[in-house]
């Protein structure tokens, strides 16, 4: 069995609060419910079972409370429970992109408005971005249940004022039908459905558990419903649709961006961006240990 994820997380952004080991003693003091999931691993370290979705949810609650001042974070079991270090990394890298236009000075405060496509029941990007940088957010989703769960989190945490949620009424659309007249954003972010089918999602989970040295029947340790994990065309198809729609609203957002899990998707997506008329395209590499990912960002503004 591999050593747990509580070890040093090589490759994370320098501003990421989660670069070091998880201090489970401190996390349990902050969030006592986590104690029921903490146990020694074969190497003598303290850890949790990262294949257990209940344990991952309890860890997230503790991290959000200790590092971001979030007192109440409840997530229905059927929804995606995201790994917080990786989500925070996206925001730190994209903050650097925004700051590049001002000599590296990171923009902070509510004047920076961010659109989160697919905010999910966890509302994790708006929470982290608001608490780290003071940015305002609009979180969109096609699932009313996800928005209801995210809304309960916002109402339970007054510190999250400045985060708005909105239903995308057309499930096949991304920006169309969502934005109101005159709305503009500094940035859009997205964690797209990576898989093209349920079978592909399960295969990904089996690989993940194998990398962790965990045997047995596969479980979606981070949960997730169909719209969160798979869609027609997988991530490449989703991002192509995003690119096409972004070209229809070039002045509404300074930078459009999305995670891209598969490096093999990049050539086709870059071609789509050239065809759409993007004037600047960036690929921001990210890493957490052996896991490699990247942010694809583009703009139509010179």
C-alpha cells in the first residue's frame, strides 16, 4: 500500500495552504467528528481511508473549518466531494494569471467577479476563492438539487456573502441562457465532466484505487452524479462546446478557463480555440504528487 495522501504534496502552488502533511491531531481538535475516521496506517502514520466517501467528507469539513473559517459544510452523499488541495491549486494558478496584467500583483476583493460553471452541491470553488481572495462569485449548475445544497451551505455561513447561485435552465448549454444583460466577469472557471460514460468513470476510479494500493470493489470515493462525472463527448466534447459559446460572448469575460484532465485533449482544444478567434491561450500546468493536470485559459480581448 502506498503511503497516504497526508504526505508532502509535491507540486502544489506555493500559496496553497495544503502543501504539507495533514495535521490530523489539529484537525480532530477543530472538528471532533473526524476522529472516527482517523487511524494508523501500515507505515505508522496517522491517516484516513481515502476510498471511504464518508471519511473524505469529514476531512473536507475539518479542512474548511480550520483553514477557511467555514463552520457548516454539509454535502448530500450522492454528490461530488472534491479534494480540497487540488481545487485550491486551480484558484491560486488562475489568480497568478489575473495578476500578470498588473506586474504580478494578485487582484483581491469583490471587484473581481468570477463565474463558476458547474458549481455543484459542494460550492467549493466559490468558498475557497471568496475566503482566500475576497472575490465575488456566481455559481451556475443544471441541477436544482445541487444548487439547493450549495444554498444551504451559503446560508449557514454568513462569511460567504458575495456568492450567488443560479440555475442554467438549458442542460445542453453553458453560457447561453445563463447570463443577464450587462453582466461581465474577470474570469470563468470550470471543473468539467471528465468522462464520456459511466463505465469510463468506474474505470477511472479503479485506476485511482490501484494507485493508492487499495484492493476490493471500486467505489467512487469522491462521489458524483452523472452530470458531474460524465457527459456526451467527455471533457473534450464539453470544453469544445464551452469554447464555441465563449466566442459568442467575447466581451463578457476577461479570461475563460477550465480544467483539462487528459493531455491528449489539448491539441484538439487548441485548434478549436484558434478557429474560435481566441487572441491569447495559456496552459497552466498543475501537479499533486504523481497526478498531473492543467488549466486551459483563453481570452478574446487583446
